[in-house]
C-alpha cells in the first residue's frame, strides 16, 4: 500500500471501506458489523471539549491485562481468526499513516488527530461513537493506551517515537507477521502439561500456567541480538537459593584480572573467593596480577545481595549453559527494551515463581523459602516433579479474549526489517560469553 505521509494520502473511500470491514470491533479482533459504514459516515464531528472527557475511557488499557496465557487452548484458532480480520483490513485499503509536527497527547488539537482516530477505529481500538475531530480527547487517550498495551509499550497515552513507529507499520506487514507466527503457534498445539512455564522472548516476559490460566506473570530480561536466548523445550529440575556464581575463564582473563590491577580490593568488595584445585582458598594478595597469564584458579562469588544472581537460580536441561535467575539490578525491569543479557533470563519477582515451582516439593513453603534466603545458606533444591518450560519466539498472537497482540521482532526472524525497528535502537550489541552480563560491578 502507499507509504505517503499525511491524511490526504489515504483516500476517504479506502478509509470508509476499511472502517466498514473492521471498525465495529470493540477491540482488535472483535466481530464485524454490517452497519459500520453508516456509523462512520454519521460519526459526530466533534470540535469542542465539553462532551469529550470520560475518565473510564482513559483508564481502559487495563482491559488488555488478563490471566489468559499466550499459549492457551484457543490461541492458534484465535490467531487464525485475527488473520481473517486483518485480511479484510488489507483488502479494504489498510489504515492511514499518522504524521504530526507536534507531540500527540491528551489536550492537543491538531489536524493529524483525524488520521489517528481513523487508524485507531480501523484497528478496533477506538469506537466509532468517539467521532472524527482534531482533538486528542479522553476517548483517543484511552484508545492509544489500549493500542500501546497490546503492542508491549508503556500505556501512557503519549505518542512518542516507539508508539508512532508501531502505529505506522502497514496493515499488510502486520498481516504477514500474523501469518508467520501462526506457523510457530502450530508447533505448540499439543498438550503442554497441566503446569508449565513459558518464556516469550520478544515480549520479554514469563508466564507460569496452571489449568489453562496464568498463575503468575513476570517481566524478564532476555538475550541481546548478538547473544540470543535460545528457543528450546525443556524441563525445570532445580532451584538454587543463595547460589554461588563461578566466573567463566573468559571473564577472569578479560575483565576480572584488569579490574584487580586497577583496584586490588575488587574481589573482596564483591565477595569473590579464589579456590585452588584442592578446594583450598587462596589469598588474592599472594597472586601476581601483572603476570602475563591469569591465575589458574576458580573465581567463585559467595551468595548474598551482591551476588550476580542475587537470591535465586533456576536450572533447566539445556546444552547452552543458560538458566533463569534473580538480579541485584532490579531497575533493569523498568526499561522498555529488555534485550540486554548474554542469553540467560533475569526474572522479576522471582520468589513468586520459585514458590509456584516448589509447591509440590515437600518442605518448601513460601515461608521456608524466605527464611532460607535470609540465612544466606547455599541451598540447591531438586523439584519433586520437573516442570515443563518452553522458550518461544512469538511476536504476534490473539488470545481467547480476542485481543490481537504484537511485539517487536527483536531477533529479526519475521522477515520484515520494519518490524525490528521499534525498540532495538540503543541496545548494546556486545559479544561475549553467556554469563558475561553477570560480571559484578
């Protein structure tokens, strides 16, 4: 479809046809209505503010959050239905591009808001009853928040750089994204188990699912594009409370030795001990840190708050030396682009996940878990029943509530460069070992 800028590049005929095909949906993925065309044509032309504020509309982004899992019983069928809906949108002309010289947010009045309203109506984010005007009112605010929420963006109602880029991805590109992901979902259409964990890498979050519902959901930090988290089906077999962290040899040579040359107290400050081949501790001051080769010793960090894995390590069978873990850097979970690790997955609120995993393991209630963490005692715990875990790469899907979700193609697997542009800017592209991101600072 045409990529020309502005509302003028999007014909009234194409817009009305698109609205007729899709505008009646109360949400992206909703049912089609025969009278949608008339509703759009007769939509009130709002130009004042006295009837344009609805607090409920501004808070409606919460409708996106539910306990429906990504990989539910009906996910494949609902995504296939979404494909049919997006095919109709594309055949009707798609949606307009939204371009503005001003920052679009609540209270702004600008001609570009008309194109924004059209865009949101066609996708089902804004009801036709909101009308067409230049005003970014509470109804537009609520629709933008819903759009942001189902694209994995902060639902603040402000069309910043990332939201505008997501908004202006063409309908035919989104349709192809859905088609690509249906193939991925088909591989998950079997019995996943009564209790399982899903790590959706592009969404950078984790779901613990039980009896078809999300029991607990966690924000995650996953691998950067140069050190991708691997796609794998496995089983979680162990939780380690107060884990030790053993530095890989490459980190010792490239990072720790140079740090010791600058600061002889680095190991002590970070509770890292030197252990020889017989298990004996070696004093750091006995080592020549300016020698050509790094010492042939094990560099092991004690459990504790400064430990690179903080309170918890979760092990699952895999050939890549990857695992899930806690982190002392909790601020990482507040970032929009959480694709910064070297393959392992950091888990927010990891103790909730740990409690859920250990529920069927005798002697490990939430109270006992917390008490053990407070003690600082290294405690490996084998699960009484191993829990399936699925590391998957799903960038587009529709759940049982009919909401169509999209995420950035962070690893550029969807075949459309445009889909990888939203949140990759500024992400570190460093290479290194799988555990390099764990180096204590």
